[in-house]
């Protein structure tokens, strides 16, 4: 087996181990770089994109949610993906979700599901500065996971103005029924990776949308920790969790 020198430690190890260590360092650095350089652009993107949806789908009731992957959750995912392949990347440091509540006043799945696909395609192909990654278009609506989880996922790269750089974000689209199932229904309980257990499950850095009187988003900002805790876990905030959950 070919040996290699790990650039962090200078210790000679086999190439597979060296690749895993080096890729772990690369992925951990990626989150810090995203927060430093792209966070404000992501918040602007969320605001502008919601307003585009509000204008182009006026008869659709949409609840937007967004988060930045927390430090502990991200570290756990780095370990998980590198266990699968040392060359894998992580695309969902930035993530958002659109929950479709009703279409023309109807909350029926038969009316909502076609709109999910329309909005997905609108988001994927309507903006010249955003580029969908074809291999990361996931359809868990027509093909649910074994846990019964349903959602549409797309990952896009976002061009950074006046540079040759870009960043990635993942967007999910689902009905309110699908969201309830994923959050607190069978899909939630069947997927231990997504369980929400206070004191165990890392809390993401949640974001909130601020709207004007006409329903347009005027700002997306970080959600206060106490409210983020209650929204994520569905229970009242308890100060004993502050130290374990406050992440940078």
C-alpha cells in the first residue's frame, strides 16, 4: 500500500488514511469559510427568492424556513460522509425549505403536489446566477424513503458577484402534511439520524423571515436562541440546555 504524509501532522500514514484526514480538514474549513464569506449573500438570496415566489405563485400559501448547519451537526456529518467515501463533499451548510400549505385555498395533496414540482422547476431553472446540480435533484415525493419521508430536494450553486467563486445551498419543498410527518410523524421516529432529542440532537442556527404588510419579505435574520429551541424541539425552552446548544 502506498504511504503518504499527512499535511497536518507530518506523520507518514497509508494513502487512504491520509486522504480521509486531509478531506476532513477541508470539509471542516469549508463551513467556517462559508460563514465568513457567504452568509450575508445567503440571507439576501433567501429574501429575494421568497419574494419571487410570492409574486409568481400568488395563490399559493407558502411557509419558508431556513437554517445554517450548526457546528456540532456539521462535524457529525463530516464523520458520516467520510465514512462512506473519503472524496465526498457536503452541500447543505446552507439550507432552506418551502412548505406549501394550500393552493387556491385548497389543502388537498392532489392540488399541492403538482405545485411542488412547478416551484421546484422554477427555482432550478429561472435564475442565471444559480445553477442546479443535476445529480442532487432528489424526488422523495414520488419515491418516498422507507421511513415514509417525502420531499423534493434540489442543490444549487450561487455565483458570487464580481468573482469567479460560488457557494452551494440545498432547498426542500414539501406539503404541510409531508412536513408534519417528517417533523413529528412516523418519518421522524423511523429516522434516528433526524431525531430531535433535547440534550442529544444538535440545534441548527435557525433563521427567521420578516414580512411587510403586503406579505413580502424585507429581511432574513438569525432567530433568537430560545425561540429557535422551542421551534426545533417543540417544547418550552429550558436554560439548562444553553451551554450545550449555543454554537458559533
